[in-house]
C-alpha cells in the first residue's frame, strides 16, 4: 500500500490470482467540501479579492466579515458572489473571443 501524492488516495497492490483480497474499512469523504474551514491566509486573500474587485461602500467592514465567515463557516456570500460575477465576466469574454476567432476564420476562408 502507498499514498498517491497527487490525489491523497491510498492505492493497494492487487494480490496474485487465487489469493483473497485484504479486508479494509473504506471511508469515503463527502463530495461537497464547500464548507471546509479555510486557513486565515487563504481567507484573507479571497476576502481582499472580493472587496477589491467589486468594492462596496464599506470595504473594510466587508473584508473583515468575509474573512471571518470564511474562517468560521467555510463560505462567504460576498466571496461567492464575487467568484460568480468573475465567472460570468470570463464566460462573456470567452464567447466574444470565440466569435471573433470564428469571424477571422470565415474571412480567411473567403480569401482562399
């Protein structure tokens, strides 16, 4: 048995044919780990990003609240909203880039 560095998964060697498999108790963690507590440094970074990227009237208060929520609850509505907004902006930018690329290909095709 060894620990896979990439996925932190225990991997067992298969016994030769005819031998019984070793009995092991397996614990499967829940798939939803969104509410895991977040270390202080990471919580600070995420809170700074959220209030910096999408500032409100009470930036300092929002930062402190978001950092505290992340550390105590593992999630923050302010940070979640900032991530969702960023994702939407990226999706729109990607759609524009793909459409532009497609138009360039059409123009090049017509030249051929």
